[in-house]
């Protein structure tokens, strides 16, 4: 199968691409050029051969409709992961976030419509915003989308645009809303994710900074990309929306305590980020009915990640 993965050299994209290659698929990656992306490409190429899988990398952006057209034309299925995925980066440059996350998604949708391609659109739990009451599970169909920041708003716009295209034009589109994904090679530091940022600080002997006490649900990248492959290889039709997660919820201070215990680093409390939702709680009944069960507990996954980071960053 020929699979186009936009953002295929990003965190989730790199793990997904490796899985697809090992299953013998022909993967084309569309990714913006950067030093980080080139390192990810080199890591993928260093893992060859891939059980007869083939890898092609096209440098460019989903903001270019002509480039998107040339890539989608050759694919059997498209996985859309390309996005400005960090809330701080979106807050610093909302115009760029809108261009990539919304307009770029429209380009993908237009080309998938024209060439009748199946699409797996990767959204996020951030489209929900904070639940309206404690303990309320966010359901794919009945819960409102009330994003609390620009990142969530752009992803919600792209999410609903994909759903509308599926209904209006009878397209085969699956929209997934994963909870917070973590694991090896996730970006740390400025515009990085919370787990790698706290872990790298701790491993350097620095203080772990904890901003507020939001509660989150985390899923290991190995689990979520395994589920993506199942969806890619299953030829379904119509518009389907799936929450993807584990059902395990943990506060950021609790995560910091585990990292501190494993590394000996001190913890410092700081002011929470503006507009950050206090908690997420996903309804996973639809995903579980379709066989999507987590195989990696958060406790074991986090300790495993810390051990990986200890070796990778030494």
C-alpha cells in the first residue's frame, strides 16, 4: 500500500512511518525541512531494510496546494499529521498556526476529494477544552468543542472541516482525537512537550518546573501508532470520529514526582500557563468497542521513557 504521511518526520509521524515500513508499505513523507526533520530522516534510513517497505521524503509544506496535489495523487491512503502542534508556538504566531493547521488541512481535503483517497486525520483531545463539570467524559458526538487556546481552536477548525468534507462529499475520513502522546524522540525544551522537558531538565541536574496542577491522560506513542496502522489497513468508509486514550489520568505534579524519584532532581512550583484547561477525561467506549486497548501502562511507560532519555541524552 502507498501511504502518504504529512508531518512524517515529526514525533508521531516518525514512529508511525517506521511501523508502516516494517509492515512492507511504501511510505511517502511530506515534511517541512529543518535540522530536526533531517535527523529524524537519518534515523529512519539507518533502520533499513524495512521488510520490503520503501521510503520517499518530499521536502515542503501542506500550505502548498501544488505540492500536496503531487503527493496525494500517488497515495492509496493519506495520514494527515502535519501541524503547528505546540500551544506556545501557536500563541506566538497565530497567523502561521491558522495557515498550517486549517488552510493546510483544507489542501489535504481538497486533494483527497479530487483523487478519492482515504484519509486518516489526526486531531487532538485539545479540541474539547475543559469539561463543563468534574468527572464528565468527553464524547465524540455529544460533547461540545470549546478549545481554550489558539492551538486547540485551529485543530478544532480542521477537525470539523474534515468531518464536513466527509459528509458533504461522501469521503472516507477517519478523525482521531488522541490524548497526550509521549515517548522517545519527543521534542523537549522550548515549544517541547511536558514529559520530555521535565525529564531532560532533571537529567541535567536542573530543577523540574511544574506549572499548575492540570490533570491529563497520556498514551504511549507505541500504542497510538499501532492503532493508526490498524485504521490505515482497515478500509472503512464514511465519517468516523474516535477518541484514543488509556483511561488513566494523572496530574502534572504527580508526573514530576515520578521523574524526581527516578533522577533525584528537585521540583519547583510555578504559575500555570494561561488558558490551560484544568482536566481532560475522554470517553473511550467507541475506541474500546473497536478493539483499541492500551498495552502500556502510564507508570511503566514513563519509567521506560526516563531510561531511554538517560541513555539518549548522556
